[in-house]
């Protein structure tokens, strides 16, 4: 768990440093997105659609995965 949090922290710090560096050159997220033919609104819309698609599929998959995991966990031999 500590390694995961450490990685998240490192990514956040690197993103902050890179963002500060880009802002020194007056480069914004909207500028970068426009170069690839997107707008912040279209990114938000695509992210929203992805979440709307993912949530029902995660729930559907968990209806199988969670009971199987519980059964496997219950029948594992105890650790010594």
C-alpha cells in the first residue's frame, strides 16, 4: 500500500513540476488539446461517456468475480 501511495505522490509531484514549467512558456491545456483537434469540453464528454459505460460493466463483472473470490478465499489452506 505504501508503494502505491508513494507512486501516486511521485506522479503528482512530476505533474506539478511539468505544469509549472509549461506555464512559464504560456502553454495551457487548451492549447495542447487544440493541437490534436480536441477541446476541453470534448475531453470531458468522452470521459463522462467512458464512466457511464464502465460503471455498469464493473458492477456486472463483480457479480461473478466477488463470489468466486470469496469461495476461493474460504477454501484456501491457512498460512503457517
